[in-house]
C-alpha cells in the first residue's frame, strides 16, 4: 500500500534531478511511472490486503495509517484507470506550453497524494493528505503565471484554507468524542457518553461537512472552481473529474457514514441544514452553465451541479444513498473528464474558447465532437449510458428515504436534467449544425486532434457505454464494497 503513495511522490520530486536528454525520454519516464503505479493499485484491488500499515505514530491513537477498504478501493481504482490516460493526453496538450517540467512534476505528485486519501485508515491521515492535495495542486492552477491565473490561484488557496479550518474542527471533535480515530462503518462516536452534547456535535458535523464540501464547490463556496479553468485543460480535468473535487465528496462520505455516523445524524436538523444547500446547488450550477458562454467555465458550472448529485446521495444518510453517491462519483469522473478533454482538444487545435465560435467544427473534428456528444448524452442521463444509472439510483434512494425534503431533491434532479440538455446540446448542435454563413466547415486549419488526445477519449466513451449497458455487476460490486 505504501508503494502506490510513495512512488508518484518520489518520481515527481526526482524529475528536476534526472538528466533527460530529450522531451521524449521525459515523457516515457512519466508514463512508465504512472502506468506502473496504476498497475500496482489494480493488483491491490484484486487481492484486497487485510490489516493496516502505520507510517508514523504521534501519540495515542494519532497516526498516519493506511488501509484498503471498499470505499477506498472504488476511489483508488477510479484514479488508477484515469491517470495514465490523462497523462497521455497531457503530453500533446502541453507540448507548446512553458514550464512543462514543473507542470509534470506536480501532476505526478498529485497522483500519490490522491492515493494517500483513498487509502487513509483514519481521519487524521485523510486530513493530512487532503491538505497536501491543496498545496500540490496550487502550482498547477498557477501554471500560466498570468494575472488571471494568479487571481484564480489566490481564490483557490483562500477557499481551501477556509474549508480546511472547518474540517479541522470536525476532526478534533471526532478525536475527542470518538472511540477511535479510524473509519468504522456506522460511526465512531461514543453515543453513551454524548448525553446533552448531541446538538453541539450536530453543529460540528455541519461545519465539518461544509469544510470538506468546499472542495466540491457546493454553494456558497463555488466561485473558485470556474476561476480555476484558467489552468491548462489537463489540470482542469484533473480538478473537475479526478482528484480535487472527488476528494471533497469522498471526505464527506467518510465523515458522515464512518465517523459521525448516521445514527446520530439522520432525521435531525443537521441533516436538513446540509441538504438544503446541496439541493440548491444542483439547480444553481446548471442554471449558471446555461448562461455561461466560455466552454471550460460552462463545464465547470456543470461539475458544480453534478458534484452536488453526489452530496445529495451522501446527505440522504441511507445505504442506498451512499451507493448512489459512489456510483455517480465513479460515472461522473468518466463523463466529465471526457467532455473536458474534448473541449481542451478544440481549444488546442483552434484557439477558440467560446461556444459561439465553434459553429461547424463537428465536421472538421468528427472524432472529438462524437466523443463530446456521447459525454453530453451521458450527463443528461440518457438510458444506455452510465449517467442514467447513477441518477436512477439516486432518485430511488431519495424515494426510499421517505423524507419530504428528499422529494424536493428529486425535482431538482429533473430540472437539472433539462438544463443539462440545454447547455450541452447547445454545443453539439452548433458543432454539427452551423448557423448560415459559418465558414468553419471549409476552414482547413481546423482538424481532429492526434491519437494522444482521441485514444483516451475513445476509452472514456467505451466505459460510459459499458457501465450504462452492464450496470448490474458494477452496482452489485459497489453495494458489496460500501460496508
């Protein structure tokens, strides 16, 4: 377990010291390291080792300890599949960018930090790597060094530090009132010893949930995510689909189901307090996406909405809700990284950044826009694709919860599906059905991206179809791995 955390960290740190004679040598090194690490992760998932591995022990039950459980396996497996493909895509995208070496250094290091979160055995370990993730992704947001990038990085840092402060409060109370710092299904709080302090702990849970939800860009903490779109597309895809935002959702699952426990939370005012902004964000993100004309920022607002789908499953505080949340975290990662990489390919090939500038591009870039169309249908929830499966399970969990507020959440999902169709199909229709007078179809400078870009997209499309058409085994696997 330690190797899959340490290998990317050291491989990235060693990059400035290695005498790469050519760019190709550096790229081979990077893809080899990432691929080997992903292979090791998949082997871990295959054998699911029991027991724990303690790296540091501070005092009492405070330690940096790793363990692979069901939830961690889902998150680690998702990252292991996506990272080598994202790395391959970035080789072409970053070819003409400055500071390429520092970009790939932090890109690889982020992989190791993400594995640390997935394999965290206790809340201290998760918090340690959670904070480290903010620090190692900050240079990626700042990569272009433009004024816009500096302002985006500053906003990113402020939000991450603020969220971490609230999450830290929650961690302290779990350590004080919990029987252990480890993640245990059902929670670790000593219910007999809480007594009249239940309201205080509910308040702490709300603060902790909001703190970790900053990384998921839940309203009112959502403005940092569209601003981060100033970073190169491999970074924004990493932020929006793989590492940062999913770690926020993953952390809320951990503290809700494995630290505080649903026995304390379900049916209380705290559950309603966190559910209201989650439901609001589902519609708010989609509404902002409809208005947005910048391609990457439109997808950023879409991400904000879809992340609250995951949080909606979490705050239902039922086993079905958790399964639905895990399913949407997994499926959304493939849907959103595909759409971001398609948009990135358009920007890379044409230097066009706005929706109104892509009229007719679908006929000049058929591979890219066919992949984008599939991701659009999946995000809309069209049957036969993975987005339908996760949305169906979330709606089913909401009905099963029998909460009046959960029915409001179902209505929000339906409104979101309609708005998603509007803002995603607007791009598809413009690409394939250009307005009269557009000359993009005849522009010889607009052409499909090379294999380094479209091969990862083809894999994502295949996965979306596979999960959509054969969801039974996947959902059974998730149900069996949750507890």
